[in-house]
């Protein structure tokens, strides 16, 4: 049986402030959920789940220390500087 260990990852203060500032400019309230680190015990396998932010019923995915974000899934990345345009 596989033992999976989940550890919550806190969103960096810098990333959180960028998201909150952008949402404040657009006058919307984001729902923010911290990502997790999933480790399969006794292996070298691990998976980092991104931070999830729901804005206007749309899912945005973020990773700490990255200058891009994803919308809905991890297929295409967008620059963090363009977040304000995508919220519109």
C-alpha cells in the first residue's frame, strides 16, 4: 500500500500581494487555496500542487517564485504581469 504524505505549502507573501493588488484594482474578491506537496513515502516521488485562486468563477494556478500563471490547467502559461488583463 502506498503512503502519501501531504504537506501544505504557504503562498509567498510577494505572490499573495501581487494577486491581492490586482484583484483590488479590478474590485473582485479572490478565493485563495494554498498548494500542497505530496510525497510518496519510501520513494523519491513527489508532486507539487499549485496554489489555486478562484476569481470570477475562473480557476487560476500559481507556483511560488515563478513569474507566470496558468488558467484552468497546466497546458499554457501566461506572464504574471498580464494577470490584470485576464481577470477582465
